[in-house]
C-alpha cells in the first residue's frame, strides 16, 4: 500500500545496542552472591567409571560443592526431543561415559578461577571400553554397545514394506552412497545459564537467565528437572549470540546447574567455553544410500533412500532427523510417484547430535540434488533439463507428496529460470569449454540446485500490543530472537496498522514472566507465526482504540478514522486527537489499552528456490575457490528485504562452508581432532564472496501476511549447488562424485584416481540392519526404539 513500511528496506532497530556493546547476555548478568559452575568432563570416549574422588576438590579454596550423579540423580534430564527414552542422558554421567566431553562432575565455587582449579583436583578412575565412532561400523554385530540393556546401537528406526518396489518401469537407475558430514554448530555465544533461587509467600521458585531459542520450553524443562511447578519458574533470555538450532530448549548441563542452585540455595551461573561448545554442540551427520529410477525420457519413476542418522552417544533428536524431516522432504520439488525410505538413528561414541540450521531438510535436499545431477550425467541431459522434466508445476498446488507433505504453493521453475539468467550459465559454460580445451590447471564448474523446504509447522502463537499512557507501544510475541531481527519486523507490522512510529514501539520477548506463552524460534516460524500474531493483535487493538477515541471525541465509533497516527471525526475538520490522548484517556477510564491474542495457522508452509554456484578448481592441488553464488529464494511475501537478504547471506555462507570446509572429525579412539578453530575450518569474512541474492514472491494462503520462512532456506539450497559445481569442474577428467566437504585433499585424491583410470566409487551395499527395522506405521519393538 502507498506509504506502508511493509516491503521496504528498514534498518534493524536491534543493531545499535549490539554493535555498541549496550546489549546484555547471560554472562553479563550480575546477581549478588553468584557462584560459578565448571564441569569435569571425560577425556575418553568410552569407559566405565570405577570411582570419582572429590575429597581434595571439596576442600579447595572457595569451593561450595562438588556434585556427581550420586547427588543429582540418574534420571534422564528433560530434553528438547528424544527418539528413545531408553538412551536418555542424565544431568551427569553415571556408570560409564560415552563420548569425550561427557560431564561426570560439577564443581561450584565462589569464583570461576577457583572452580576451574578445583575441577582439576577431581580424580576419576576410568576403565576403558571399546570405541565405535563410525555409524556404519556401529551396526556390526560385534560393535561395542552404548547401552547394553538395549542390545543394539539402533536408537530408533523405520522402513517401508518390502513389497514396495520404487523402480517399476525404470529404464535407468542411478545409485550413490553419499555423506552429509557432522558439523560444529559454533554460535558466537555458547550455552549459558544463571539460576537464582527465589522464595515468596507462594513458596520456592527460580529465576533463570538462559541463552536459548525457546524460553517457555526451557521453563517447562527446568520445572521438571527441579520438581517445581512451571509457574514457579521464570526464564529470561536476554540477547542470544546465535543458536542455529543448537540451543533448542535446554540440555543436560543446564539442568545440572539448576539443580545445583536449588541445592545450594544461591545463584549459580555457567557459561560454556569455546572448547566445551566445540565438544558438544553438533549438527547434521547422515550417511545416505540413494537410488533414483528414470524412464527413457529422464522422468523419475521412483526413489529409494536408506539413511543412517548420527545420534551420537545419547538418543537425542539429532539421529531422528533422518527418520522425520529428511523423510518428509525426500521428494524435494519433484514429482516422485514411488518412494521407499528406510532410516536408522545410530548410537556411537561421539557427542550427541542436535539440530543445525535446517535440521534434516538440507540433508534431504543434498541427497536428491546430488542424485539428480549424477543421473543427468549418466543419461546425457543438462542438469537444468532433468530438473525441469520432473519439477512440480503451479497447477499442481496444493500438492500432497508420497510422504504426506502438503505443499501449499509453488512455481519451482521460476527461481530456476531467474538463477540461470542472473548467473549467465551459458556464458559460464562457454568459458568452461575454453579452459578444458586449453588444458588449463584451474577448471571451472557450474552447479545447480532446486529445493523446497518446510517452515512454520502450523499451530498457535501468542502476540500482544499494549499502548502506554504516553502513546508509545509495547509489542510482544512468543517467538524468541537470536539474531533474526524480530524487533524490527514486528514493529513494522504494528506501525503499519496503528500509525505509531517505529521509534515509539518497544519489542518485549523471551521472558516467561511477562510473555504469556510461546513456541520459541525454530523452523523459520517467527514471521508467519509471531509476526501474524502481532499483526492480529494490532488489528484488534485498532478497533478497540477507535471505540475509545469515539468516547473521547463524543461520537460514534463508525465516524472515527485513524490515519497517520491521528484519530479524527469524519466530516469534522480540525477535530482530531493522537495516540497519547487516546492512551491517557484509556488508562484513566479503562485501566489501560491493550490486546493479547493467539494466532493459529493450519499447517506448514513450503518455501522454495534455486541456487547456482560457479567455482574454480585447481587440478594440481585440489583447492576450490567459489567465484559466484546466485541464490533466488521464494519465502512468500517479503516484509523487509534487508532482513531477508541478511538471512540469505548467512544461510548461503553456512551452506557453502559445509560444501567446502567444515567437518567435525573423530579418530578411531573417539578423540575429536577438529575441536578448535585452529583445526576446524570455519570460514572468516576473508573466505567468503559477494553473494548475489534475490527473491521471487509466491504467497501462501495459510496466513494473512502470505509469508513463509527464510531463515534456513539458503542453507538448504547452497550446499548441493556448490558440491555439484565441484564435481562439474572435474567431470571431463572422469570424476563423478566428491563427498562433503570437498576439501583440497578429497578433490585432489578424486583427480588422481581418475588420472590412474580408476572409476569413482559410487555405491556400496547398505548395512543389513535396514532389513531388521519395523515397518512404517507399526510401533517399533522395544529393542529397536520408538518410531518417530
């Protein structure tokens, strides 16, 4: 609309505090009497705990307590999600440790330095056990078991019926075993919590400052861990220095700190070190066996995927992503008439795996997009042509896939056309041919990826707008920002509807004592859920304010108009009041002026897009340099292009980084060997390139704004585009696949094998364990874990 803020580039109102140091994080909270917690962590990957001697540590200067599982108990800590309760994780390890970094004791002292010194004095006697770190090896009959009572390293699993043959009518079947490597989530701020015990006339309670994506979920988890009623627990998330899925709710360490604070009756704080974060906050991690059947015209007749998801040492939800989200999005943006999908969440002696930006959706996109490219090469089609022959078309929507996903709206060829145009793919291919004919060392590769993902997930979210006596506004939502720009986006919505300048709007979030309820932030749900909730509250408040203004102006509500923040009487020039007068009147006569509401959305939305990557590969060293990356993403209606571009930039860089650099690696003894930023190849600003991002806008009918999510989309599309580009650069040499990440060593090795005339190894038979899984739709047997 003319004059509307919506759709314009509005600078983020959060940024001045963040860039000038006025922001407050958990570690900045100064509470009188605060004690400091430090964990004693296992230096070995798998061992029985023979004994823990805490006597010397307890007598060290400043030490208030040294706690083990004997004091904190052995019941599993409340978790964000668990794929198998039999493999749950207690606040502190008991009986044995299962990965390097497993916490076995908690030291509380007056200062952090005293706690660190005392932690060195805790003497733990470990009896080493055999170690398994590889998910395929973990399924062998003789593999060491993480949970002996379970009798297997399968935390959970499911398969389709044996009689489902997805390749009926196929003229060609492409087969590929591929890896989607484990990544360190590595937000700027690690985990952090400060717990202050409270007491009033209603009894005991706690106030906890937590670096989390889900304050209300964290409140409920802390309540279960401490035995308190949820209303006796208040969780406040101040500024959060990034999360990327790694701070979903809280974890076992948070529960241990809360229990310690209750036990001591004084505030206790813990801030994770970078080393601890690198040991424990991981995402991704899948081994995928993919088979794609095509007819003689290059159209898909069926897809079969068998996927191993890394759970790590405990059955958190990381391994379950292979069973749930990766299954749901397995068809991608294509018409897949037949699908067989089997998946296992596998236990190993590695850190527990959680979510990382996209949480199962990038893994699914990487699988289908790599298969599409390989199939195109095998049947002699251009990468974009095989995709176009199989993409869903606009008339198909709404479309229900073979996995039951209901795609709301889409025009999948539109961003593909736009990305090819912007990247000038034909021009790039001409330069590629020139370099190949000249035999140049640096070869050019062009990679394409088309994707669809799921955001929002439906449900209900809280929103509120309260007008202060001076006419300013306080808005609230149940989402919880950790860098996404909620304060700006939601203020834009309220300002647009109410005519209150953005600078007079304050966004209040992430405090369960002030915000009634909330689903938190994850799955790119914030704008379509929290934003629509704030918009709905603003619309309701507008009507309420018009009625108040009518009383103040002594006229009928139908005769009052609101334009540019002024309430006027239609047909009576010069008779008008502003928000300050209406708010003051409402506070005097009605006790206030505000609206609290809940917005509901039926079902999830499905953003989509296309990415084109152009890379240069040094065929003598294997070094890959990204030259251009074009992202055309469709997140429905774009509220603030500046914020959308920021999400595209951040997501694309993380996706490119997965394709080329990042990987969390363990040696055969379970020692993490990429556990510092010296060894773990996280990119800096100097490693990135100028990204070319744009949008198409295909709105959704599922919410009034027509918005879908954007926070994870660029991560979904970028990784397979870059991987495909690397392989494309080497295809004329005989290289057909390079696993993620496409490091110089891997690329060079692939080139050398091709030069020696060795074919790329594309396939190996999946583990026999897939045949033992319960059939989808049936309850898994107790020894196999619960179905997702």
